[in-house]
C-alpha cells in the first residue's frame, strides 16, 4: 500500500484539488492521510466532506510545530509500506500511483524511487522539468547547477522502513527538511531513478519556498547543510569532490567572463592550440 501524506494549514484554495488528485489516480491500494495544523479557514470542512465519502481518506486536525512535524505525524499514522508526501498545491501525473506500485514490486527493501518533476508557474506554464539522475551524496553536494536534487516530494516514493535507518524529518527545520532527508537517505537506501514524470510542483507567489527564494535566502540555507554532509564523505570522495568543484568554478568563471565580453568568445573558440 502507498500512504500519501498531505500536511496542510489554511489550504482551502487547494485542498479539494489535492484530494481529487489522489481519487483520480484510481489506485485501489492507497490511503490518503491529511494532517491539518488547525486551519482557521474552510480546509477542515472540505476534508470532512470528502472523508465522509471516501474511506481511503484519514485525517486529523490539531496544532503542530510546522510542516516537518505534520509530515512525521502522517508517517507514524501510515499503514502503507510505501511513503510519499503530496503538498496541498502539488499533483501527480495520471496513473502514477499504480505505476509506482508496479516498480516497487521489483525493488528490494529500503528503496528510494525518484522520477522527474514538472515545475509550473502561476500562469499555468511549465518552467522546466527537474531530472535528478545523479543521486549520490558527493554529486548532490556540488549543488543545483551541476546535479539537481529532487525538487519536490510529489516525484519520489520510498519504503517507510527507511525512517528506521535515517530518522524522521527534523521538526526544527522549516525550509530544507526535504533536502536534509534526501542527503540522509541516499547514503542508506537502494536508490532507483526512473526517467518518467511522476510529480508536478507549482512554484507560485505566497508559498514559503517562493518567498524564501525571492529574498535570495535559498543558497544561504543550503550551504550550511552541505557543509555538514561534506564531513560525511570518505577521504577519496572529498578529493574527488574538490577536483570537480575546482573545474566547476573555472567553468563558471569563463561563462561569466564571456557574458560580459561576448566579443572575445569567437577568438577563444577558434584559437589554435600551442
């Protein structure tokens, strides 16, 4: 069984569409666990309306310590052996849950399955497709511009038993908890990447992530996290990381140079070797 966990707080604008996304998957082996943080709008009313009709929906509404706390509550309630987090404003591709169940039949215990994720803007256009096909710790630490990490949990699924290996989401972390979890998981899990679109992420004004990146604080939050996990690399991995990072910086420096001085690009490309 797949346990879809949705944390929500004052999400009346999206909660109904989120619930319908799971219903329309037509998956007979799923439960949808909704953890409401004590919403003051019509969120609870909408959840109750659908829970009365669909027995696969389980929910609670109570105060919590934020999104990580809500996700952990859902994980502890989950009956399924496979976990996925579906934020209230995100959605799956059609028939993804059945597809994921089929794939997991071929995977060993403690697997972490990752697909691609479409990123949408407020105008309903796809900005880009996140394809995180390098999922080892050393490569992920090089950063988004080299090897992107999975950008949204709608595009990855994993065995619940992995939490016994790496722990739950960190309650005190309100911004990088997904990435922190991924950096722990890739060290313990059997990682499987599938080049198919699983999830869809709406990058829209008003959300926590949108505000954070608009303020330019995303990088400042990631760097301390990367520094912590860098210390967990082996000596050989650290050397390989430093070499890759050195050449990456040289490459980016060249790019910046030619963007400022485009007239120098052609002579550089056509120069003869010494």
